[in-house]
């Protein structure tokens, strides 16, 4: 399972169910991790920090590419890997 760090603001919004997407840059780093999963449903662990003791949630998501929503942290006119949250698993 892929694990990505996430800032507290976004972590809390996802956990509450308000934020339905998470964004990752279309960079070589994320292409190597998410590129093979485009168009698929995968489980991802989002961790609020870098420590193994940091709060975390597992999500089921669709991996796509495209623009994000500014209210959820995206930059206008920029494309991302979009993790569309289908379900919070824990």
C-alpha cells in the first residue's frame, strides 16, 4: 500500500468527509508511484506527518489525472494526479 504524508488541514477535512480528492504533482516522483495505477481503484494510506506514530487513515480511491479544486488546495490551471476518495477504510 502506498503511504503519503499530508498536512493536518487536509487530513482533517478528508477524515470528516468534506474533502473528496487529494492531489499529487505530475512529477517523476509521483509518476513512478501512481502512474501505473491510472484508471484503477487502489488503497492509499494518508499520514499526517512523517513519523510512523503520526495519525493516519486508509482510503480507497480512483487514480486519475486532471485539474483539482482550489478550495481543496489545487493551483488554478494546473493538472495533478487526482486521488478521488471513494471510501475511508479506517
